[in-house]
C-alpha cells in the first residue's frame, strides 16, 4: 500500500462515502452550474454560382460552418449539399489569374465530379463566359468562393471582379 496504513485507507473510504457524490450526479450538477458552451456562429459569404440551367452566373449567399477556434486558422466549411444533390463536390483552388499572375485572394471552385465525368448537363453559364471556346466543356453546377487571403483561412465575398480569372481558368482547363 506504499506507506499507507490500513487505518488510513479505511478512514479515507469512510470520508469518501460520506462526502462524494455519484459521477452522474456530479456531471449533471456541473452542467447546470456552468455557462452554456460557446457556439460559433455560421459565417455568410457571397459566392458565384454557375448553374447548367441558366445563361449567366449569379451571386448567392453561402453559409459556412466554423471548424475549430478562429485562432486556429482553419477555414470554415461551406454548406453546399443543396447545390450538389448528385454527389459530394470536388474542389480546385485557383491561385493564378490572368497571365499567370498570383491571385491575392485565391478562388475555391466546387464542382460535381459525376456531371463532369458524364459530360452532362453542359454548364451554360460557363459556356457563355468562355464564348464556347473552352477546350473541354464544364458540366454540372459550379460554385466559386473567394478566400480572404493567400493563407486560405477564411472566405470573403466573391463577385463579378473574379469572373476574368475564372473565365481564363475555364478556357485553359483540359
């Protein structure tokens, strides 16, 4: 017993039985007397939506769920499942714009791999911004979010100023 006398153990046990509460009861007590856990709020950002059914892209609002503490620098996760009912989207991070210039705010392209592999339906909005000159046609829905910096730790609002870099990318894609 490593230096403890038998009487010490018995005395400690009697005291323990009298003073300690069951673990379940203690957990409940702790929950009711502690402040509610901090819940990080969803983040909303503007994104560019290229849909196969429409001739033009449009700006949509996307909700993003924080992952970890903001101080950890982990980018929030965009909730896009409603736009990609056919499959889980794949992503591409576009870091270069026109003439290979590095983008100060990289673009995060989300697309449907199933539609792209099947080559249907052709994305009319992308077809339009590339004037039909792309080497390979994009198919299915495409959503583009804009990172808030080169470290890619969050998103900022995407807009029409991002279309030239996207057009160049879609034109060059093979």
